[in-house]
């Protein structure tokens, strides 16, 4: 029994002294995509029409990120995303205004056709910022 254990120990020591048999790989940790807020696409905003009820808007865009009791006729949707293995941040913002419970106008980065927007026209793509 002692000879077997000595032989196994000698084999294990010899295998370790030869160095790694696996080539060195350039590994980096996996980074997940981080999303915060409500993701509102141009297609979602295109479904919005002036005169829609709050329930209809909520069905299309989801529950707003910010709903202020002092400004009950204003909903703010904000979104930030950092893609995996990237340092770039993508920011989007859309604000929906109601008058007497009906959709009046939309402002922000994503604007629906057929509604009046009070802000600058939307850019070709989402706004990007470096941290």
C-alpha cells in the first residue's frame, strides 16, 4: 500500500513540475448588460395618439418611472443602459403630458408621430455619454 501511495505522489509531483499543458488564454470576466428604467422604443411611441386615456398609454409604455402627485398630468419615462463589455451609457427620456385625462403631447428623445412635441426634434439615435 505504501508503494502505491509513494508512486502516486511521485506521479503527481512529476506532472506538476512539467508546467501547464493548457495554452494561456486571454480571459476576461463576463459583464452583463445593465438596464435601468423604462425602455421606450420608437415603435412603442409611434402607437401613441393624441386623445388616448392614461390606461391606454400605460398599456403601451408601461408604468412610468416617475409619477408625481403634484404633477398628476405628467409622466416621465427614463432609461439608462450599459451594454455588456462597453463603457458607453445610453440615455433616453420621454415625458407624456395629459389634459383632462387624455394624452395631450409628448416630449423627449422618442416622439410619436401625430402629437405635438415641445422639445427639440429627436436625434437619429439615442443620446450617449461617456462616464
